[in-house]
């Protein structure tokens, strides 16, 4: 598309234009897409309610932008290349024409199963192309999808189904991930024991394991697809720009995960614009984003952004270390990957195997490397640069959040300067500011503060599903007038941004976002637990580890056993990604006289900074601090 920025000068000009006249700027970007009807007004907004509307009254369908409009020029170009978990199984390639046909057919299946515009459809699948097909089939008929990461538990699925009011769920019999077969359908069945309201379960057959199919409720994907006689074009529903496209649940500092709502036009425009400019893809180049589609990175940079831009998206079913630590490099070599986009935690886990797994793999096709999900430490950045990129590939350190829809702060590959462990500069349209605890803007350079954004961009969160007040409280109330990210940030003397991590009670474990309140709720459900407090601590591989302080009704006789049981409860309630790394049994927690847990002290102890606990004299019972210090794991 012609809104591609190719030089640093062009970046500066685009940035300035986007700030001086945002409406004209975004109208120019949006002009590149295919609309049934154009907008009446580019932007209406206030960050108080909040209310944000982009491209109001425009009409479109995102799948016509991802698929139909590419058919003439790119019908036979690969849209999705799929690499299975197992090395002996052949991969699959779906051209734009094939993907279009699959999406149309499955859209027809959804319609014949009763799915209507505006219905919520949960998707709990492994990383197979049919997951992308299912998402786009929903979008084709105007249903709102909500993808649930395959590592979440039955309870988490039930919570999401209920919150979204979903009557439909699409799943697989099972999923292959590394050496494991994950029983997805069984987990869905467990979820449906506690959550009513689901009328139809559509099951894609992947592992051919035995599953129970409930009469009248469960149907097979392949059987339903076979019933579609006319595999031609399923007419795309004409959507209003602000109609919800999807809900994606994410953790916050309080309560259960909330459903972040993204809408059709703004999300499409920003996901595509950011993909094009950050990664600078070339025609026909293979883009390999290693994220799971269950996260926002997968939504935007495996599916929507890449396909809207007419790119080729490589989707990998497995994990980086299966069957060995050379797998990513083998995939890069096999498919001549041009852009590799992964997470610091994956780089660190591969780094631990040294450079042997890289030997004999031709990585010369690589042109751009990307990282996302957590701050990248210098060691990992250097290893990625030196051993993977051979010092000739720009590394884009891309910062964003589920609530943002697309990358907000990052260098543009080969176009704007990069700096180790800095996300660097905002994309055009993004106006970051740093504020102090009182919400006062911190101006100038070489300063640190809480990161806020002061102007809307097209894919900013619109609401949290079913609870707009929660959206306001979480993001727009802490610092009135601004969107608050929850991240701390340093702006260096050149005005470059370095994200330093969450300043709220949200942990980032292997790039997975988990709330401490959720973790504590899960731990407290375990028999015998009276109270708990969870904090993060630096972890070599995961970035952050989970440290839980737990008060039991009586000290356990067999501590390791009780620890394992508690971890199991957390896995059951949330999912195995949330298992605590350390559980320390304590007789009490450091609390103020008003009963508030002093997490600052617990964090310092978990980090091993025992000398810097600060003033503990205001605690209800200061002696408990000494006991906790002594028992530190
Ligand atoms: O703390 C930031 C961290 O991940 C959080 C967002 O998590 P989630 O909504 O799950 O989205 C992750 C993928 C976009 C942020 O608040 N984060 C994300 N990217 C970076 C990062 N921290 C530092 N550098 C990044 N590049």
C-alpha cells in the first residue's frame, strides 16, 4: 500500500501529520482499503466515558479486505503456510483462493448451525489453519469471535463463555504441542458442565483421539463442511465500522479477566498499517509470527494484519524446542522465512541450548527480526542479533497490549533507528506521554514515569464486554483524560522509549499476562488455604516468575506435596501457564493497620533484596517480616 514509510524523514513527516491533523492522516490510510460505503466522520471521541468512534457509518466486511480483494492479483499466492508439530507430517499451504473458499464454506456452516450477526462464538482450538478459518468465517457473517488460548482450563473457558453470553463454541478433538496431546474437546466438555447456554459445539478433527459427541449439541467440522453444496462465495455481511469484530479476554489487576472489545474498521486499519510499517514486508515474503493466535499478537500479526496486507503468514503448531532446539531454524530454512517475530522468553529458552542447534541451517532468507510481549534483556537481544540475524537484520522491539490492537511503539525495520532493549519511537498516530503519580505530565527527556497515551488511535479498546464502567475504571480513570497502559517507561535523552514493565498488579510470565488477584483467588480455593499474596520476581527464562506467600490453617506436614497440590488447583482454575514457581508457607502477611497487604515488602523479599525493605514500623505486626525473610525460597 502506498502509505508505506520508507525513510526516517518520511517517518518524521508522517508522525507530524498524524499529530497535526489525525483525521486527514487516518482517512488517507483508510482510503487504501475496500469499503462498501465510506465514513461520514473520521473520528469522534472523548476519553472520559470513554467514547471512541472511528470511520462512523462506514460499511465494510474485514474478510473482503483480507481475502476477496486479493483474489485477482494473489489468488494463487500462499496466504497461510502451516507447519505441523510433528516433523514427519507434511505441512499445508492454503492459497488466497483456497482460504477464501474455506472461509466462505465455514461461514455457510455457521449460518446453517444458527449463528447470526452479533452472536458471540468462542473458539478453543490448537494452532491449525482452521482456527484462522473459523475466525474469519465468524467475521464474514458478522458474528463476534472470542478466541481462548488452548492452555486455559475448563473453568477459564466456562467463565469466558458465560461472560460473553456465547451460544457456540468451536474446538478440536485435541491438539499436538511438543510431546503432548492436549484433550481440547474434553476440556470443553468439562467447561460445559458448569456453563449453560451453549447450543452447538463444532469439532475439528485433528488428533483423531476418542471424544464424546453429545447428540443434538456436538457436530463434526468435516461433516458439516461436506454438507455445504454451493462452496461458492458466502455473501459477506455488511458491517458498520464500529460493530464489534472480536472479544479477547485479558488479565487485569483486579477480578476475573475482562473481555477487551475491538471493532471492525479501526482494528483492520491499524493492524494492517502497523504490520506494513513495522515489518516492511516485501511482496511474497514469508512472515513467521510464533505467537499463539489465542493472544492479540496472533490475531493481528498471524491473521488480520498480514492477510489484509496480502502477505504470506506462516503458522506453526508446535513449540520452539520440539523435537529439539533447532526447530525454529529448520522452519526458517525450509520455508525461506523473511520475517521472524517471536518473544524474548522463546529467545532465552533457545539461547540456553547454545549455538549448536543453529549449525547447518540456512538463515540467509531472514531480513527482519521482531520481538514482543515483555522487555527484552540485552543478552537476549544481542544473541538474537548476532546468531540469528547475523548482524544484518534489523530487530524491531514492538510494544503493545491486547487493548491496543496493534503495535504502538517500535522502530520500523531498517527505516528508523533501533536501540538495544528500547521499543524506541511511537508509530504515526500514537501520542505517548509519561505521567507522575499525580497524573501530571512529565515533559522533557531522560525521565521516567507511567506510560499513558493521550489521543485515540484506530484500534484502541472500545469497551470491556458487558461492563463499560470497568473499561473506564481500568484504563481511563487513573489519569483522567488519558489512556493508562499500566506500564512504567523511561524516555532517554533522544526521546526514545524503553518499557520497564508493569507498575500494577499484573505479572508477565513468559510473555503471558496474569493478574495477581486471579492467582490469589485460585490459590485460596485450595483446601486449607486461609489467605495468600502473589508477587512477581525476576526469572532467567520466564522474565517474571510467580512467587506465592500462603497462609494455611495449619502448617503442612509435607510441604512439597502441599505445594504441588496447590499448583494443581491453580492449573485447574486458570491453566497450567499460571502455576506458581515458588510457594512459601507463612504464618502471616505484612499488613498495614487498615489491613492492606504491603506487596512492596513481599516483592523485595521475593527478589532477594532483603536489605531494602524500607520502613516496616507501620505494620500491624512487623515481626512477621523477619519470619518471612528467614523462610524465603
Ligand atoms: O507490560 C507490557 C508487555 O506486555 C503487556 C501487554 O500484554 P498483552 O496484553 O498480553 O500483550 C502482549 C503482546 C502485545 C504490556 O503492558 N509488553 C508487550 N510488549 C512489550 C512489553 N514490554 C516490553 N517490551 C515490549 N516490546
